[in-house]
C-alpha cells in the first residue's frame, strides 16, 4: 500500500516503470514549454496583423505556416534521441548538398541567393536547416569522445561548423551564417570547452579584424558597421534603417500609441516592418511594456528549455538540447540588439514573431527535439 501510494506521487517523468497516463505525456509534449511558445506566437500574430498593413494574404499564409510548425514540433517530439543520433551525419550531409545547390540554382531575392524553389509547390531556405544540422553533427561527433574535448576534437568540430557557415556567407547571409556557427559552438561550450581557448579565439579574431574587414566582409556589410557608430553619416542610405527603427521604438514611450496606430510602419518609413524590424513596430504601438512582456516570455522559454536539457538521459541529448536553447537566446539577442542600434543590421528575424515560414518551422522542430530528449528518458 505504501509502495503504491509512493508511485502515485511520482511525476510521470520520474518512473520508467509506470508509463505516463496523460495525453500530453504520451505525446512527449511538455505543456509548459508549448504554452509559452503559443503565447509568443499568438502575441506575434497580433503585432504582425498591424505590420502587414491589411495584406490578408500574407497574414493567412503565416497562420498556415505556424500550423505546419506545430506539426513539426509534435512529430519531432515523438522521435527518440537515439534516432536523432543515428541520422545526424546524414542530415548534415544533406544540408551541405542543399547549400551547394543554392549556390548554383538558388532563387535570388533582393540581391541575395538563399532559397531553393520547387516549382508550383513551395520555396524554402536550406540555411535554416543547418541551424539544426550543425549542432546535431557536433553533438554526434563529441558524444563518444572524452569531455572536455581535446584540441584535436575541437579543431574537428570547428571544421564541421565553419564549412556551412562559409557557404551561407557566400549567399550572402551574414546573420544566418553567424547563427549557424554559434549553434555548433554552443555544443562545444556545453561540452566543457576551456574558457582559455575561448579567450584565445577571441584575441585571434580581434587580431585578424583588419583582414576580415578587408577580405571577408562585403562592401555593404562594412557600411553597416560604420553606420552603427554614426547613423547620421548616411541618413537617407545605410543609416535609414537604424534611424527609423530607433525613432519608432522611442516614440512608443511606456505604453505605446496603440495597435494599428504606428505612424512609422503605416507610412512606410520603417523598412522590413514585418520581418527583421518587427520589434520596432511592437515598440511604437505597444511601448516599453509590450516589448518587456515579449522579452519576459522569451526568458521563460529559455529557462524552461535549459531545465529540460539538463534532464536529458544522454550526453548527446544534453548537448543537443542545450545548444538549441542557447542558439534561440542568441537569435533573440541579435535581433533586438540590431533593431535597437547596439549591433549592426545583419538580417536576423525575431524568432516566432517575424514573418517567415522556414525559420518558424525549424525553430519549433528544435523545441520538439528538446522535449523529446527529456520525455523519452522515462520510456
């Protein structure tokens, strides 16, 4: 009797012998994380309704993409971590092949060749897949090796991370290139990479900054860095985005002007209002309170994701889930800092809020993986 009562008090995740009875446990869903993600998505759709300025087609398309993203999350949560471990090299190789196809057959939009198109069906961005494939490949490589990784293993991981980052940078897409590299590097950090090596890497990059400036960055990318420090040097050109963005955020004050009342976006002063600069729309219409609420939701998602990652039953699961969460954090930080004028404009959308399909689907699939490495421990 005492033993039976004790078993009933356990969380469904705490006992492998007693399988969970609630439907969301049987679906390997973490209701808290899904609830937080849903709050962000619904909140983002409210703001997006204003940003698309009456374009019902775009708004309906985004809702449909979120429906696909939820399916991706649920499907990813059903797959046990050992399956992800087996397919990680294949996913990485397929992703690299798709990036090569983009270089030769990709669709160009606004001067960037980032998409592959299936005629009559859909268009997708293979670089988004690499945000999942790179950390999967690095975690797969490290999971059977002694940790913290030696210099040899670290060098091998850097090759795995750098090759796709370079291909994505050629598109050109500096923002996604950085995020893909960060996704892989997060695995190294979680694997116990000594901070002295991180420091040396930082010093090396700093020393090589003049060469990077001259031979790596494109002309427009160098201009964005210059504009970061002095937007007024080219107020009608490179400085336009930052000036209009900070103006929109500042004009919103504490509580904002109200939904659908933002002059900067409605009068087309604010560029890319529905994608990279949607935070500016939010700041103008909902004010500091509206932006702070969104950042709080992001913080709770990150905290929940890290807790789930810490409960994973394998080294591969912990590294992979933790890397996904840290990459999500960098995603949020870079976009908000970019729109606020703290970082150069690098074309990073706000996760689960900005208009776009491939990004939302890959992000939700990543959260499905995070839930999988937690819930399958009990089965």
